[in-house]
């Protein structure tokens, strides 16, 4: 459901950090909030070059992760920004080889002190977007990013670690009793996730993931809701053929419009950019030529995407694109381990190199149990999901010859990005819009 308004939300990552708490944790203290004496820095003194380095690193990780996740079948949707942000909070407590592996895998090129300040600056920049712009549901544009940290009550976390989270991520430590009430704790965290994604992401943490060994859970949630700058007319939506990778076809609602859009064409692909209301964020659609999806996907990385975006120029474009709506969910432990950060998930006593999160607690008793991620995307005309049944088919033969035809009737890739900073917030792949 591609359309001028897009309700896109996603939870990002729930970083199930952590567990292996070994014996000796008392659970007799009343649940409370462990709050740092520090307040969030709302005007961080961060060099522009640091934010650029952060965005470049995050975008590089976005497509490294795409390569890892795209080996599975079907549609794909995730928020690399959310995953990077949640793991950055964990990285604040990483030390030694664990810290280096995480930095290499996540493309954190800045030192710890500059990295967290740059995340803060970028987060504050993104929070300023959309003033006065429209949302899909007439409630106004929303790009909401929220962080929360959940720790075992009576478990000692270093003040310096809590200070980093407070100053740069705006979060105190919510104290739960994972030991005596793991299921109640899971429900509490899932409720927070649901509330911060306007009910679109439910049950992020499956049953059994939190248990009596859990000591820390770091969560990030992103909710995005925006209208297209140039709406699609619902009467122009019509059923048409979408060609699948295996040569078969499905009939699906296709939207249509002719607008002045940023467009480029290269070897084996076309790309078109659809700005959201306010023109601060946009969706970039990458459409490989028919029969070249796999070869295009293999070339995909941050530099390649940046070169494509850099080549966009305004053209008259007749765009046909499907409506779609789907969810994705992942457990990322094995993926991230294979990408280069296995130590973070290992027993600290592992002789081959175990987890070192001593920056959180002063000792090496914690490891990451899993990283779970769930995402939802819906793209359609503003508030009219049933529009496909009432669409009017438009004949293109009478259109001016200087209008470019872009017909997205076969598998494509898309991303949602912040135009000013270049930060890629969401990445997706549509192999079949009808599922």
C-alpha cells in the first residue's frame, strides 16, 4: 500500500541484552527507577563531521544487514537505525574485544564519547522533523523515537554507564524483577513497546525469552506516520499484474499518478524518490530491470545507494506502484554473530573469547542473549485501503512524450530516509505486494 501517506512503524530492536547473572542477586527491594543525576543534553556540542561519520556508518551497517537478511525468502522490512541505536546503548558498556567487534560490525568509527553524543545530536535532529506536516490519519506527521532500559532490581550498574544513557539517550533504568516475575516483566516491556508504536507492534518479546537469568533489556521503538507530498488519487487505483521472481503473476491494487519527481536510471535499474509532506523525509524506490533483481541486490551497499540518490534529478514521471502492507520479525543473534560480533553473545568465561560488558557493571557477568526486531509497513492512499476495488484504469497512450514511465510491476527495494542528514531509517524489499 504505497501512498501519499504512509503509516510505517516499527519497533526496533529489542536488545535482549542480557542475562547470565550468576548467583547472588537479591530481589528484595521495591521496584523503582534507577536514575542518573545527569539530565539529557538537549544541545550537544557535536561537530558536523561526527554526525556525518555516524550516518555513514549506520548506513553501511544498514546494507550489510540487508545482505544477511535478504537470503531468506519473501518480503523484508526493518529499521537499521533502530537496531543501531539500541545496540549503541549496549555498546556503551562493552569493553575489550567485545567492544572492538561491535564497532567493526556496526561501523561505529567514532570513539565512545563522540559516538553517543553524535547519536544524541542525530536523534534530536530527527525529532524536529515534520512540524506542521500531515500524517496518514489526519493527526499530523509523526516520527517518534523512544528508548527504554530495563534492569533487574538490586543488580548493580555503574553510575558512569547510567550517565551515558541519561545524557545521550534520555533514559533512566526501569527496575523489574526478572528473577521472580519474568513473565510479568515481559508483559510490562511489551506494553511499553506497543504504547510507543501506537499499538502497531505487539508482543515484541516472545514468551520464554525473558527468564530468571535476564538482567538487562534495552529497547528502542520508532513510529513513523506521514502523508505523501503529492497524494495518489484513489480513483486512479486499479487492479493490475505484478510479476514475481519465479515467473508467476499476482493481481494486486496498483496506484498511479503523474508528478514532477526526482528520478534516475542506471545500468539495470530505475530509481524514483517520493517526498513526504514537509519534504524533510522521503521514500526512495529502487526498481531493478525485469530479470535483474538478484544481480542488483548483490551490488547493493551504502556507497552504491548513495551514488544512486546522488544521481536523482527532477523529471515528469508517470508512476505506477502497488499498495502493500506486511510485517517482518527477526531474531538477530546468529545474524550479528556471523557479521562479526560473536563475543557479545558468548559466556564471559568462554576461553575462545567471551562477552565483556564490564562497562555496565564493573565485572564480566553479562552477555547478550538475543536481539529481536519486529517491523510493520503499510503503504496506500490516505485512509482508503479499499480504494483498489474502485480504481479507474488510466490509458497512457495519450500522455506527453516527455513523461517518463515508471511501472513498479515486479520486485523492488525501498528505503525511508531523512533528506538533510541522509540517515536511512527504514529499508524494505517487496517481492510480492499481495501477501
